[in-house]
């Protein structure tokens, strides 16, 4: 008797989050196809799956959706797992069409808009009583000029849609120390056509950041894992470069309340930062997709991608909940970012050598580097070298804010990043 082949999974995006999904499911014997469009997406070369090059999911969304529909004819009806903001939005808006040929792990648009648009996220948090920084949404330079003199400093200018700001400036947000810097940052975003918020800066070290990762069913969370951020790159307001698994019970209730209020099921990630003024954890953002440090959960014995597969394909949910165990004290290291950035801090006297090497000598897992699957790391390294050798990468790198001598970050430059030369239109009215 001929056995039916396992349902394939189409992993949309091959960066760190996508790579963790590819490795998890490939190692479990699930057929995986990585759908990618940038040379920097290292998961496209993983030994654990095939790969298909696609149009840009944001700029060419209709062609992108058509490619996903056509994959049924090549590999069969599969499970679509989006791992980037661009693919989450594009898939959510076309979910009904995709479900005519595939299973779709991403939530509907009515749920998705609550976490991809930070303005909606903070509005919902306020209604639900989840602590969050003071946030305002100016709609004109006149409104910014009106609030600037009395807004507490430092503050941050944060995008409503993260990926648009990242593609324009190479950073998550901009920190402003006075009214002039606030106005400059707001004007830069306005010129780029990106809607932004002005938000109270939460004081405290970067190690005050916390991640909540959970898999939710209609009855509530069936698996949860929390982790503390150790280092960010750039420092203070950048992306995590080192994270360590720790129990942080204070963020469980607010995370559950917020995700329940969104109507979220499946995997979700909620980020907080501890406010040193009162000791409370304030909401930073919500991601309704696999997150950057996904390899950490795998290393700690919590396999969220496999839960996703079993839930959607087999109709199975794991047993567990509040008492579900995970390994603590395991570090996740984004080696490409942390090695040079942290070394620079050591030379500048901002970080001790002992603190620098501790994650590397303790139990750890790398974002990309793996002896059993070396190609993704090498692919991304070679792609970066090629970009550098093509010339004037300095102009592109100017869009990244590098750490300054005081441990903070310099202002981003207004030009687009060279490798993502996009003219974008805001998804929401600003």
C-alpha cells in the first residue's frame, strides 16, 4: 500500500526566523520549501529544505501571492508559514485566496492589523490595562511642534509599520534627546512616507528587555517561553544580538491578556522592557509570526514550528501550559552582529571582556552558524561580501546608526538602504 507523502511547508522568508522554522521542520522529516527574494536570506541554502525565489512580497504582492498559489502544482497543497512583517501582511490580506489551495498559519487581517500597526497595538493595550509607554500620533509637523516642548526626553520616534522604517533607515526606531532631534526624526520619516509615533523612552539598561513567546489555542496558551535580552545592536534601541532563556513570570499575564484581546491563536511574541522608574514591564511590540531568536526555543526544548505543523496539518495540540518546562540559562547569539559590535564595546571600555565572552562559553545556540547545516551562514556571509565589493557600500551603511562613544546611537541618514531601494506607500492613514 502506498503511503501518502507528508504535507509540505512553505516558509516565507529565509532570515534568522525563517531559518529556525526550516531547520526545525526539516529535522522532523517535514518537506520544507523556503520562499525567498533577497540574496541575504541564508535559509534558501539549508540542507533541510528546497528553495524557490519569489518576487518582492511587499512591492510585488500580487505576483507574490500568485507564485504561492502556483506552488500547489509543483509541491502540493501545503502549510504557509510567514516569518517576516512583509509576508505576514501580504498573506493576511490574501488569506481567503490562499486557503483555496493551502493551509495558512498566519492570522486573518482583522487580527494582523492589531499587531503590525503599533498605533492599534498601543490603543488596545490601553483598553486592556496592559502597561505601555506614553504614545502620541502626530499627523503634521505643526502637531509635533506643539508637543515637542513639553514631551519628556529622551523619547523615541517609532514606526507604525516596522519593516518600512527598517528598509528606509536600517534601524527599529530613532532616539531623540531634545525637541530639535524629535522634529528632525519626524521630518525624515515624513519625507520617506512612513507613519510614526512619538513615544516615551523607557529608562533602563538594554538587559531590561524581555521576550514572551507563546503558542495559543482557543482555550489559552499551550506552551510558553520567556527570555531576557542581553545585548542589542546598535546598543540601546537596536535589534537583539544576545538573548538568554529565563523565567520572567511578570510578563505572562499581560501577554496573555493582550493576545487574547487581539483574538490571536498560534505562535506569537510579545516584547517588554522593565521601567527602572517603577519596576514595571512596559509593552514594546507584538509579533504574530516566528521571531528572530527562534533557534533559542528549539535549543531549550520548545519546538514552536513543529507545534504549528501538528496543529494545522494534523489537528493536534501539545499538552502543557503554565507548568511546561524549558531549559533556562541558554544563550541565543546573532553571531554576525554580536561579534564585531560587542568587540567594539570592549575596546571602548563599555563592556568587560568577561561579559563579552560569557554567552559563548555558556550553553548557547547561534542564529545561523551550525556545524550540521553550515550553508546558510556561509551564504549570507558571501552575499554580504559581494555587496561590499560592488562598491559604495559606505553610502548604504550610513543608513545604519552605529554606537557612539556614550553608548547611545547617532541619528539615521534619510536615504534608502542601497540593497532595498524602495519607494513605499503607508498601509495606514497617517
